[in-house]
């Protein structure tokens, strides 16, 4: 799933990762391989965030999912792998997801405050 800037900030505060900006040259290839997501790089590899299945109407779980692992010690190449749940992350309610008409607007300042891959 693609995350809002606020949700990206939430993930970065909970995980030791960096976000890959949507305009990064690698994103187009990543999207062809893994789908339309916000991508994060960490020590373990490439991660995305997905909502969990709701067991009750109050559940708004999201999970960091590893979709690729580093194929070399220098961390220059990724190898796709079966999706692996890493941890639960709090990205707020589903109503705040991009594309939801109830989602709040975000400022440019919020977008610029993230740790990003250059």
C-alpha cells in the first residue's frame, strides 16, 4: 500500500529504515516487481507496509513486511523473497490512508521532514 507522508513518518519512528522517495529511479522497477507501495530499506532488506485483516471494527493493524533481502554484504543488490511479516506498526486508522476521502491534507514541511534515500 502507498502511505501518506504522516504514515511514512510513523513508520520511520518505529523502524530503523529509510524511505525510498516515490520519484527515485528505482521505484518504477520496484513497483513492477512488488506492486504499488511505499518502499523502505533497512538492514534486513526491502520492506513495505500492509494493513492486517480486521477481526473487529476497532482493529486498524498494519504490518511491516519484508519482500526482499540483501543479496550481498555491501547491500547493493536485493533478492525478492516470499513476504515475511516483521512487526506490527502503528500508522493510524484506515480512514487516514491515501485515497480515502476522509484522509487529512498534509503539508510540504511534513513531507520534507522524513529520512529519505537520495
